[in-house]
């Protein structure tokens, strides 16, 4: 079977319709399941083929620092802002392409559609040790994913460390619940900011909890507490292994009972890319990015279609009629997709069904999937009539700033919904950067940098009221904080809680209050040692690089917007906080410019080539730039005739 993949995937009419409850009762489950299965079978192979092509295109951009020519300081920011995907996803694609180069028979079988992406990843992980590529490719054509993994593990002494555990359960985590007052919630948010500055990157909830517990144990507090401190992670060993063993046994029984699902269509699908997507990839980073944009847009559209069909397939539980143990089982064996990818696509589809304007923007290429993921939480809190305003706001701002705005609005909606309603639910207009919340050293008077619109004023007013909010009984209201902690972190957390109990903490919430108090006391001591001007500049940039889209928080420098050699002074208005990479490599390297405008905002010209900027921002709002031109455009050819820059040059 040959499937030609153009700029947008082609599916049969009706495959993307989502039936309501009443309509589902009249659908023939057998025919409906086979119809959706056939369409998803083709799209899954197309997704794997597209991942291989993207890996080929992204390999020089990530490994030879091609992202630096576009003005980015690290590959993670590049993948999030330009591609709308995580760095790990991009690295997986590059790894798939690089290993395919060393295994030509696996590549040939994969391109023919005889192997799924999951089977190819398994062979790539084990064949360097086993050899006999032709023999294993022939066996993989006849085995299921579970059977192939089992056979490969039996052929070696121990599993390969980076081999995909397709039957493994997710890492065990324990849910911890804390009750905090609104004022203590501000302490938690401020501690997240401070810990991020110390660690040099943003921390997840469980990482922050581990950070606070470790700081508490390292402080002047005795470790002795009630009961022994466990030295091994609790509930992470035998129970997880037992669940995994039972799951593998169930999968094996179903394979034998349904004869490896021979009633389904297993004809290999050879995917042929469209003319533009299989054109030779240019060496110039800007031109290569144009080709990558086309591939990434096609992949987003494909995932939209696949996610909608998976949503219907799971909603009707059609995997049960096909003889699979669950959606995870079906996705691995039939589609060659991991369970995390499938559940992520289904979760997105729920958001798209509730907010069709976001779906249209993603399909048209105006938004990425990362931007959509950051929009869904705040859109769930606002009125539907404001979806268009938020989509328009997301189109012109960076993904990093969109996440900060959305999180601030969700915090406000969760603590004082009335103020959030009075603010009009709308995103900030005049200065999008004004929504970033941060707390002063007393962590109760909340500062909103700038006064760009009613929303920022409302958030500042509401957050200032938080410490005195009370419930109907006149008692200070509490907020629930839930953190899923990995079991390997539990020994540190339990040891710190045992030490807190020895000092009078009655429960885990009281222990967390002690962690926060000790951490902030240490921070205030270090804060007093900072120079006043440095503190003002760092607070103005929120202790992170001010370059739009950059997430670096370590090694921050003070950059003179007007160089001192050109007459610039040391006043605060002429200083900006930027990371060392952007400061030394870009601003002083000639590939980036920044200047302060009369109204106080900073104009950023990023990725300058031939006198033209790849992107132009006013604070965090994208206002211009040539962007990524298509290879072969006359404008592109003329712009780069005077200066040739290759990926090899960027790497050097």
C-alpha cells in the first residue's frame, strides 16, 4: 500500500467526525472500529516516516548549533519556540535518523512500512550488540512488539540501558497533599522563583519540594525524628515489577487468543513524502529552518487528525472489540506509538473540541502544539467569547511568556475568581510582559512590573489581598497543593519531615511551612549581600534572560543597551539582564541588537543576517522580521549572496 503525504494528510470522509452519545448507539462497532483502525494505521506509518525526515533535518540544527544562527542560546528554547515540541522529542527523531544510517536493512524495512517506529527503535537499541541484522529484521516482521522485545532481551545478558521498555509502567510516584493559606501559597511561589535562580532553570513542583527538603536537612536542624528514616524508596520495587509481569502475561494471552489480530489489515504502508518535503535540505540554517517549518506543520496536522480518531476510538472503547487489553496495548502493537504520546494527543483533542478556534489556529500554522497546551488551562477559566482574543495574543508572543501569562491568570482564577471576572478575562494588550508576577523580599506585597492593561492591575490587587482572605466562618481560607513525588525522592522528603516533626511539626503541611521559612531566611541573608543596582536589574528581568523566548536563569550579565563606547551610561534604563550566551555570543557578536524605545520597552532584533533580522520583538511581542524564507525564494537568494553561512561555520 502506497500513501502519499502532502502538506496535509488525507483521510477518508467521516473519519474526523466525533459522534455524540446518541449517535454512538446506532454505530456498528465492528465496521466503525475497522474503519478508524485502517485510517489510523496509515497515519501512524506516515508519522514515523515524517519523524525520520524531521530527524534528518534537525540533526545539524541540534548537533552543529544551527539554532545559534536563529538567535537561540540553547536547543531546548529553539525546539519549544520554533517547532512547538520538546527537546526530548526532537532528540528522539535525530536518534532515529542517525541509527538508521548504521542499519540499512532496518531502514529499508521501516520505509517499506513492514516495521513500526517502536519496532525500529527496539532493533536500533539491541542490534549493535547482537549483530545479524538481516535475521532480526526477518523475525521482527513476524513478531509483535511485545514478542520482539522479549526475544531481544533473551538474546543478550541484560537489557540495553537506552532501549525502550514498551511494556514498562510509568515511574512510581506518590501523591502528597498540602493545605496552605493564600499567604503561604505566595511563599511557595516565591520559593519557586528563588530556587530557580539558584538552580539556573525552572523547577517542577516535585523538584522544588526536593530542593526545599534538602536545604532543610543541610541547615541547622537535627535529622533525628519519630521513626526510622527509610533508606529505600517505598512501594517502588516489587509491586511495580509484579504489575509489569501480569500486564505482559495478559498481553501474551491476548496475542494467542486472537491469533495476533490477523483479522486486521496488516498490509505494509510505504509512505512517500510530497515533492517539497523530500527536496534536498539546504546547509544554510535559515533556509533549512524554512524546510523544517513545512515538515513540522505537516506533522502537527497529522497529529491533529490522529488525535481526533484516537479520541473517538477510545471514547467508544473499540480497542476492547478488537481484542486488546487497553488503549496502550493497541497503540503499541497496532500503531507503534508510545502510551504517553497517545494519551497526550487524546488530552489535546478534548481541549480542541472545547475550543475550536485553537484547533483552527494550529491547523493553519498560526499556533504550535506547545502554545495550545499552554492556552488550554487558562481558556478553561475564561468565557468562550474571549477565546479569539487569547489566540490572537498567543500568535504574537513567545511560548515562554505565554506560559507565564496563562499561569498567572490561572493562579488568580483559583484564588479570587471575582477579581478575575471583573478584569474581563482578556489577555494584556499594551505590554504583554507586564503580567509576570513576582514578590518582594517581604513576599506579601506583590509587584506587577508595568501597568499594561486592566488585567495586570487586577492581578496585582487580588494577589495583595491574598494574605487576608477568609472564608464564611471568618477563618483564613486554605488552598490545596498537590504534588506527585517520584519514589526515589521520597527518602529525602521523609527524612526532612522526620526532622520537622522533631521540631514540633504536626503534619506534612506544617513541615512544608518549616521548609519554606528556613529557605527564605537563608535567601534573605544572601539577598542583602547583592549590590543594589544588580538587585534592581535582576528584579526588573525577573532573574532570567530578557531575550524573548530564552529560559536561561544562570550566568546572567548586565548588558548596556547603548554601548559605553558609544556614550551609553550605567543608569538602569540603559541596562538589561541577559544570559552569557546571548551577551557575548550574540549582542557583542553582531547577530543581535537591542535598544530602549521612548515608551520604555526594549526592541530586540534577533538572528541578524545581511542586515536583516530573523525575528523582531518589542519586549515579548513579535512585531516583524523576515522569518524563515522558503528555499529557492528570490528574496532569500539575494539576501545571502553577499555572505555565505553554513552549519559547519556555525558549529565552529
